[in-house]
């Protein structure tokens, strides 16, 4: 792992399923990432387009692209993107870092995901996440929003509760991406300093 100079991330609202298009579009002007990054640029793109852009940026700027699991990497491959970004599993480097710098820490087994979960590494680096976003309600929220979008047709027709679900999902996603980045950056800096 190599530590890179801090760069402000460019945020893209990616829609992996067409059913979510109206929800993604509704939040491009008021996306939760704008609360965390003054220079966030929010725009809606399809997953294939986003991954193609990520591949070009990674190549052109000599950046590395990380996912938190082999599952995420498999999902990217299954999309069949023309120009797939070279994605690395962040857990690999994080494990080396943990074993070298925090060998005294014993991770507890999470109910989903084993020991090397992002939540365990989040606690290790003391990364703060609002408790409402750290409870693992993602799948439930996605299903509930998908169901209402299917029956009601668009984001504007969702109930207030489902709109709040969507906002929480966007916040949760932002925190997940930023947590991965923080773990990778911390691990790279520590390993490089040796």
C-alpha cells in the first residue's frame, strides 16, 4: 500500500438499478455528500458509465481503486463493464496493517461478515459514525424503497418515511466509502513509515 497525497473526492450518485433513477435524480441537488465535502460534485450516472470513468481516472491519475470485499469485486465484474477499473480488496492491506500495528486487538465476529468487517476496522481507527447509520439496515431500506418505487412510479410519490430511508442510505453509503478510504490511507501511511 502506498500513501497518496490527500485529494478531494469527486462524488457520483450511481444507480445500479433503473428503478432508482428518480430517487438518484431527486437527490443530486441535495445529496448528503455535500454536507461532508465542500467540493463534492454530484451527478447521476449509470453503474457502467461510473465504472468506466473510475477506470479512466485511476489510470490517468495513477490512483488505486479499492472495494471492501471480494463480493464487491465480483459484483463489479458481473456488470460486464467495457473498461473495468483495477479493483483491489482493501481487506488484504488492512489485515497486514492490523497484524503489524494492532496485533493485540482481537476483532469480534460480526453476525454478517466475519471478523474483518468495515465496522471492526472503523472502531479500530476510531472513525465516528452516527449510530443511526451504523446499524446494518441497508438491505431492508433498499427493499422498502424499491417496492414503493415499483408501485408508485417515482421518488416524488414515495412516503415521507421512504424518502428518509433514501436519505439515510445515501449517508450510509458516503460513510462506508469514506471509512474504506480512511482505513486504506491510515494503513498505507503506517506501513510506509516503517
